[in-house]
């Protein structure tokens, strides 16, 4: 099977990610928790449970589990940032608030938060049931009356998740809310991938969100149901008795792989194949899983990817930690893999639910993000709460083993590959096959110094951004300063509170952002406005030795036009103008001769103007003195550069 061809024909690049999970406000904290094997499980006191609205009588029930996962800041929202008035923000489902904020962060992570972006950006996403409306809105007649039923419906209903993001972020591709229960967000990834491959959009956001309100309210365990009796989820373990609910949100930004390569995007990982199906009726019940259904969707994704499953080193499983669900999942995986290989115990398996619980509509994308980070860091996180395998699973003779501790993931010279499964109640299954990102090409840095710019809507936000930028540069050794500065300039929205710093190295940038070492930033407040630009060209007397030398050495556009001018006048002058401009001391005195000075000034000023034009700076007007008038006239189209050079000499 030729995966190299498929990578160009049907591969999808993940170029941006954002997420919020228990004990992790960003993906850096999320990965740190995964590496360290953190189980995000909180114990709730009776006082906290009563404050959350749990009836006092229920607290005495021995089957009531006083544990759960909390999503910090789920009640917070920067309404004005997204143009919501206070009443709109109050009735809007907090899940949609969180998802909107993550969408903004994901687009910025992809480097497309500025004005330059694909015309058609799609949104494919889903959310869990709106428990906030049931517990806080529908029981408050004053809110319902003042806001009106229609506005409450638009703010509360699942249908408006994707289109609200498209509206607020001005995205013009397909905008579709998807609901397939637990598999929702991985189905969204598959559907977004198909939309990209069929050219319905050129970039897409895909993901999901799930937050249950009120948070910190525990749950009632019932024998034989899916929830764990003690709050711990134990994937694949003999003591596994089910899941616990969790809260979180995740979004990935997708683009056709060949387009991402062409555009120089930062690629986190590559989707080689993604498939979706349904179990149908051949199973024990509506909510039961199916070996055949899961095996079929895994096989379909493998066929699409064109790879040999023997090259897959890690699978992020659905992993509910139930006595029946886990054996069925491993049987489905094994059936799909065994069609290609008889190798044993070569593929690590893990499940995020042991860390953060079951995120329902966001579970699939959370597992995908974990897997992308695993590929990127080349380390496989531990699967929590695993001691002894479920007796119905024969791991010894299967392709899989449970990864119990943080493990390095060495390469045999081939790309690392992984897969993610997500299965929904009702039987809609999704499976994605991934490959690690290709090594990025080195940036060609032309400037000896870089301009680092930041902007925010408030001074407080700008200060926080400055600190985060310094930390990011410090903790990301592989980052290119030139690339970071470029993305900050063209891949971010411009806001009125602005800060800039000129720096030649990452170390200098970090010190400058922190106000250390005498190198500091410049801060200003600038309302967004389009201001006219005037090019001003000086006349004779402004020349000096080695003028333009730094630009000639570092700027290709400046050098190209300077070379043209120097070559054009070389025969008339009898020498190379470039040599004169590079001279020092007595050798540079020839610049004081009028005919030399005028040609040199024209060449320098014309080349400098062409360089600014190549950067996108267009002059609304031009003015010049003496030989500078010729430069302005030439750029205005009054006569050609050749005619101008003849007149200058």
C-alpha cells in the first residue's frame, strides 16, 4: 500500500488545536497532566453538594457518589469581546460560550486569526444537552419574560452551536451542528475532513463541548448501569465498573495536507484516514456496542489510510472501563488488525477517561488531541487505574498491550502512527488513523533583527499576553523567532492596545518582553484606522558611505532592484556602483561628485521603495526633492526606471 501517494491525495493536516479540560486551562497543562498521570477527580463535601442543589436526602444514599470532574472557569465569559450584551451572555448556554472562545484560540493557534485566511472556513461541531437552561433558566420566570422565549431558544438550543461560531468569527464555509452522542466530536472531524476533500471548504474547525451544570453535584450509582460506583474509571481493568461524567471542550483546525505544506502551516499531525458507520440492529440493545460495527469502521479507516496496521504504535480507545464494553472494543480492534498482521503486543493502547472522565460530545476530540500530543512529544502517557486486565480480554495474544507508565516512543525510521476510536450510544462509530507531522522546513531568515508585535483589547490583556509570549519563547526551544514574529503580524487580529519590540534573538526577545537587560518594549494605544501613506524621497546631500549596505545584504527585493540599477549604469559610469556604495574612508569620497551621488541616491531610494511595496505598503502620495522627484515620478509611472537612470546620470 502506498501511503505516500495517499498523503497528497486524501490526507488532512491538523494545523491548529485548542482545548479546556479538568485541571487544564490550555493544552500545555493538559499534556503535562497526561505525562504525570494526573487523575482529575474531586471530592465534594456535603456543603458543596447542597449548594449545588443536591437534595439532602440523596446525600444519605450509600450509592450516591460524591465525586466528579470540574472545569475551572466554566461560569466565566468575556461577553464584550464577542459582541454580546449582558442579557445575551446570561441566557447563552455556557457550553457555547466555551466553544466560541476555544474556536478563537484554535484559529489563532493555526495562524489564521488575522485578515489573511481562506475564504471558505467550515465549522463541524456538537455539544451535550444544555443542563444550564434546565437548572438556571427555565426555572427563572423573570429571565424568560425579559429575554423572550424566542431569544432563549436561540441561546439555549444545540442547533445554533456551529452557526454561532461562524457568525461571530465571520466564517463562510459549511456550518453544521452534529449530534451522535459520545462519538459526536470525532464524527465532526471525519465530516470536516470529507468536506475538505470534496472542496466544500478550504479550512475547517471540528470539535465538541460538554459541561454539566451545576458542576460539583455528584451522581447516583445504579448496579448494571454505565456509571462507576466510586468515581474512578478503570479502562481495561478487571475492576472496571464504568465511567464518571466529565467536562471539557476541544477543537482542531483542519486543512488539506498538500495545501498546508504549500502554505507553510505548522502541522501538528496528519489524518491519513477517517471513517464513520452505525451498528444497525445486530446487537443486544440500542445502547449496547457491537464488535462487527466497531471492526467495520476501523477497517474502513485503515483502508482509506492505505497503511499496514502493523505500523500503528498507539491506539487511543473509547475505553469506558465497563465489563462488557472494553472486551467488545478490543475484539473489534483485533478483528480489524488481524486481517493484516499476526504480530502480538506491538501496539500500545490507552484511554483518556481514566484521567478526566467521559466528556460525552467532546470525548472523541479530546482523545484525538491527546493522540496528536502523543505523536508530537514522542511519548505515550500512562493509562490510569490499570492493574490487571479484564479477564474477558486476552491481551497476551492480541496486537495490543495497555500502556501502564509514561513511555518513550522510539522510531524505526518510519513515521510514527496512531489511531483514535469513539463510539456513541445508538451505534454511530468513528475511527481516525493518524501519522506524525513531517519535519518542518527551516525558515530562511533575511532580516538580522525581527519586529515582534502584540495587541489586545485591554491593557490588562496585553500585559498577560506579553508574559505568556515570553514564557512560550522560553519553553519552546524549536520555535523560530522569525516565524513567531511573522505569525504575530499576519496571523492575529489587530487590537488597539499595542506593544512592539525589535529583537535579534529569542533570548533578546524574552528579556525585552520581561523588561530586562535594558532592552524594553514600546506600548501605545491606537484606534483601528486606515491612514494614508506618503513616500518621501530626499535629494542630493543625503548620501553617505555604505548607505543601504545592510539592506543589500539581507533583503532580496532591495538587492534585485539595486543590481538592476547598478548593471544598467555600469557602462556609462565606468565602474560598479555597488563597489562605490560598499567603500569606506577616502574611497567613498567619490559619492560627493554630483553625477555619482544622484545615480546612487536614485538607485537606493528606488530599491527601498520597491522593497516596501513588496511588503504590502502602498503609497497614497509621493513627494521628492531634487533627484528624489525622479524617484517619485518613476514610481508614479511618468517614465521608466531606465529613462530615470539616464536622466539621473
